[in-house]
């Protein structure tokens, strides 16, 4: 283990106070010394054959076994990497990307051999000379969020930036506000409490771009509804390639109510104060899981907008969304999730928008249709 020293050109460095894991055979050098990189151990079996340990930041933890490593290949060869899971089991399809490429390549089934209990996955790669990343999901770093914020502000120059909190490692928690010119109704959108949940992050990106776009629908929507948009609640976890938690080992989507962590405590304080003279009408929190699903309230629960989720899904289906979405109604008043908190406090539709881990084709179009129908539905209900 060594202190991060910036060994891979073209990759953003992680915190200077973090520790890097690396190994080198002479032909291939492997490290997690970059933003989002994380492996627990690395051992050389031969010039092109390695064993990499995958372990969480702490336990107990939901098994979302993230790994991300950079490979520097001195000479072309067939590289074998055995992922050894020290907790949980193999979940994500590995992605490989040559540094500088825009899109990663999803490995084919024949390139990944998983043992019966999922505790090991052997990856076979044919690589030319160069530098690559190999990761559980595409890398969406804190730097990428800055780029996305710039996109949003170009789409909607009237956006107001706020720093609503600071993380354990003092990274800013950034929120963008779109202030309505009519009325005092507010929509809240949250994301990236859990670092590996990248498909949810992509969906939120497309959703927010649509809400902040130049269409007549989006402009009318922003006249009537203020938007509070907080896309990256856990920048420390994103930076360090954590499975689930913040730097204090806490699941931030189990801290709405207790507010023991600076990320949730500061975000809630800002939102609570903002809503003192306004009315929250809906909350969406973007995540990823093993299917495309909207976690919603039960139909018999009182709500400012009864049956909103059911009608929204019907509108999406009528518009032919490319990915199937299902509703999963439920409410556990003892669970300190954002969904439970915002429903319990405001009796509004509080929805967890989950994209499947494997969602790729159709993800962005689905989010765009979801955003359009969301706006249409709220505008229609506002008139009734």
C-alpha cells in the first residue's frame, strides 16, 4: 500500500491523503490511484495474470461490490484478472475502457467466468499497449458532475447554485435551484447517495436536462414549479469508489430523519428552510438496483396528489418508453430513507426512481419520456 502519487496519466487523482493499492509484473501495472478507483488487494501470478481482491469500506453493508482499477499495458497480451470477492458476490458486468475513449466496452459473457457461488469472477482481456480502466460500472466522478452542472446551466441560465452542506472530507454538496415565476410549488430531485448506482445517475442527468430544456413544456413547467436539484449527495463515496456509504461508514439513504451525517443534515436544513413559505409537491430520488422500478406509496395512503405515480406510469407507457418500468408500492414508517422522510413530512408523492444495473440502451430515452410526462402530469393536476 502506498500513498496515491498519480501513477496513471489522464486520470483524475484521488485525495492525496488516501492510500493506493497496486501491483506490477513488468508487462502490466495495476493501480486504483485515481478518482473512483478502488480495489482491496492486488497480487501477481504471472506477467499477464493477476488476482484482485474486492472488499467494502465497512460492514454490515448492502452488497454492491464496486471495483475500479487502471491497467498500464507495456506490451500487447492476454490479460487475466481474477476478482476475489471478500464480501457479497459478483453483480456487475465488467466494463473496460481505453483512457481517453468516451464509452466503455461491456465485456461479453465468454470473457467473464463466474464460479458457482459468485465469490470469484475471472476476466479475460486481449489488450494492446496502452492504458485502460476496468470497472464494475462506467466511471461517473465528481469531475463529471461538474460537467453535468455546466450542461444544466447552459440549458437554463437562470439556475441558482447553492452549496447546502459539506461532506465528511469537506467536499461541497451542491444544489441547483430553478425559481418559478408563478406560484410557490416545489419539486425536489436527489441523486447518488450510493456511489455504484451509475445507471440511476445517468437517468437523473437526462431527466434534469429535459426539465431544464428549451421546450415549451419545460419553460411552462419552470414558470409554475420551482426545482431543487441535488444530483450528488455522496461526493466522498464517489471519490473513493465506495460500495454504499459515506466516509463515516453510514448509508446516507438510511439517515433521513436521524440526520447524523453532515451530508444529509446540511441538505435537509436547506430544504426545510426553503419550504417554510412554499409547498413541496413531489420528490424523486434516483438510484439503481437489479430491475427498473418506481418505489412509491400505497394507493390507500393520503397524498396531496392521489394516484400520481399510477397516472404517471400510464402516461409513460402510452408514450412507449423503451424500458419497462413497474411500480412497487410500500411504506415502512421506521425506515429512514428519503422516500419515507419526505412522504411522512409532506404527504406528497415521494418516489425512488430505480434503473436496473444493466440498463444501457434506452435508459436516456426512458428518462426523457419520464421527464416530459412528469411535467405534463403535474401541470394537468395543477389545473384541476
